[in-house]
C-alpha cells in the first residue's frame, strides 16, 4: 500500500460491471457483498462465485486485500435484521454461522470477513448476540492472520442527535476485536441525501461522543443518490455536468447525491480528524469515464496534502 490511509470499496455480487472499475492505484481494500445468513444459523452458498474469484485475483495481483461481507440490509427484499437476530439466538447457531463464514472466506481466498449486521440493538438481546458472533469470528480469523471488520450505523439522525438503540449496540467488547469499523454515513433523510454536515455529525458522534479511536474508523461515502434509483452513472447520463453538482433532475424529480466538491470535503474531513480512511458503497455505481469518475475524485483528494 502507498500509505496507511485506506480506500475501501464494496462491490455487489450481482454487479459484474464493477470489476473493471476496481482501480488499485486508489483502492486499498474491497468488500465483496454479500454472504447471506439464515435464521437457522447457517450461511447460504456464495452468490456469483466466479465474480468473487475474479475480484480476489485482481486485487491480490495489485497488492490489495478483499474481505467477504456477511449480511447487508436485505435479501430478496426482506430486511435481514430479524434473520441475524434469530440466526444467532443460541450458542449453537452462533458457532455454526461463524464457522461457515470463516470457512467460506478461506475457501475463496478472501483476506478476512466484514460483518454488515444492520443493526444489532440494545434492549432486545441482539447486542449480546452480535458481540458473541464477533468474539467467535475473532478466535477463528486472527490466528490465521485474517482481517475482521464491520459496518456501523452513522450514529445520528439528520439533526445530529444520537440514534441510541442501534448505534450504542456496537460497543467496546466487539470494537476492540475489529481491525476497523466502516461508518455508513450515507442516508440522512429527505430532501437532501448525505450532505457534508451529516458526515461531520457522524464523525463527531463516533470520535468525540463515543471516544472511539479515529484511526480505526472509516468514513462511508455514497456513489448513489436518493430517491432511488440514483446510481451516479445514471445521474451523469441524465446530466453531463453531474460531477459538479449534488443534485440533478432525473425523470422529473430531484435526486441528491455527492458530487466532486462534497466528496473532496469529506475526504479532507476524514484526514483532518485522523480517521483510518474512507469507505464507498458501491463501486459499480460509478461511471466508466475516468475523467468524470467519483473514484478518480477520491484518488486525487487522498493524494492531496
């Protein structure tokens, strides 16, 4: 790696067009999304294994690392929160889920596991189940020199107030076992999607309010807009000047996203606050034109002083 500031990108398992957009002069880590948990404590067979192998081969050839991400918001349009909760409600289920995701990561040559449980909560038992799953994964992965990371809620509402039941569920017992935490500072509510101020409030929450070490936190950045569908590549097709804006009109509606200036400011914020890096959802949503690519913007912003 060129330096210690990470540029982590997720690639969705159905997004074949994401592979050529993985540029390892900028990207340091990839999260392959997703391996899917089940309510009986197992993990479904990995979707699109050919893409998984291609991603790991390309990354490893360039000296980058790839984690297998477990979970996500939903599967087949059904939110996975209840699946995670039920799938870890006994020690036996936790053991089988941890064993299967660790073995899957090894079988496909991944460098670690990223846990994307959206979201464990205080008060319903899932906080304790989450911590038990992280602990068991730590025991399985660390002796093999593999990474263990997780995604986390941005932590605040649009006004900057803490979202306690979900954000506080990811606490020291689990955090201390992670190599880093990816902060999903994306969806801040209507009408403006993911403004700079929301990123500021998320960083403040995790670093100042919670006191987490900034070097183990990565600031999440969106390559999409809201309302959906709003992939940046489609917004650029609708408005050739989309890179220079944070809002375009598509199909008669305003779609808000992060253009060049907002992304540059967020990278600068991550550097100023001593964060470990940035994280992107999701690489296939970028455009093919490198001159107007959001990844190009990030690469230049990272290279700046």
